[in-house]
């Protein structure tokens, strides 16, 4: 019997808040699922915004990443379907904010999520092409667990004045994780978000980021779009709320670009 193909595990991370990190995780996950790539979103942010944005009410989050990380549940037990065909979720609650203290004294405290994912894979239960991990907007034990478990990091970057400064801090973090925890961790790509074509600063930031990081920066940019902002309050991704809006169309293009990058990487 052939073993199931190992999913590609991508961390969606930025140490700065308000850059479109969770929006990217849920809409990219939706777009990947829509083109036939079954995807799992793991919400590891105590705010639980990815869970809310995918329509899972707090009272319905029975088993979460908190139970997985503290050894009270297996990953397979915490996975729930969403209303999006092909898109599943491991939800989060505010309980995660206390998990840091509980994990601090555990053996392999930086590798708990990695071990849970590996156990899930070993038992042949995997049914996903991609696993997207939505991180807190800070460098915590939760973020380190995500990066230790991942193949690569996808960085949403807001087109604003301090973008490059925040990015340099994140690059240092990724390098540190490579040295200490996960030597094969890659930067999968930089996604420019909240791009306002009417604002010259957006163009300037985009040009600066591309000049610094070259091909690591996705061609697709995510525009500033009110429909993307409205969607979470309705408990659905923007692609379900308004498929035709510029933001949704951008995430569909981003998914296509990601898949193409992954095919090139796999063939190399």
C-alpha cells in the first residue's frame, strides 16, 4: 500500500498585526480548496479569528489547538469541516493564551505541533495537499511551534511605510528558527497586501520590497478592498461573500501562483 503524499505545510506569519495575515490564510485556503487542492487551516492564534472567519462559532469549538498542544486530543480529533468543500479547520480559542505557560515545562516544547502533525501523517489519515497555519502577530512559543513544524513561511506584507522594517525583524526570526529548530525552513513567498493603487506610497513600498527580495515576492498583490473587510463579520471567506470583488479575484490568482511555485519546487 502506498503511503499518502505528505502535505505541504505553510506558516502564514508576520510579527506585525493588521497586515492581512488571517485574511490571507482563510481566503488562500478557500481558493486552494476551490481548485481541487484539499486544505487544512490550523488556527494557532488565541484570538481565533481564522476560526470565526470560517464560520465556526465559539460555542462549537469543542476540541481546538489548545487540546492538541496540551496532549488532550490528537490532531485528527480536532479537525472539523467548514462550509467550504475541501477546506477543513483546527479551531482556536482564547484558552491558547494560557498554553504558553503550560508548554514551557514540557519536553520538546518547540516541537509539539510538529509531533502532532507527524503522528497524523504516519497513521495514514492525511487527506490534504496543503496545511496553512495561522500564527499570532508576535514571536511566541506558539509561533515557534508553527515554524518548527512547517516546510516554509508565507509572509503577508502591508504596503505601508514601516513594512520593510517589520520584514527585516521577521527574517531574523526565520533565520534563528533555521539555526535552532528547523534547518530546512524556507521563505515560500512575500504577499503584498492592502495595496492601494491610488496611493503612490503603495507603489513605492512594492518597488522597494521587490528590489530587496526579488522573486520571493509574489506577482499577485492583494488590493485594499472593503468586501474583504466585511466578509469575516458574516462568517465566510471573501471568496464566498463576493467572488467577483477585486480582493477575491486576487486570492484566486495568488492560489494559482502558489501552486505553480510548488510544482516548480517539486520538479527541481
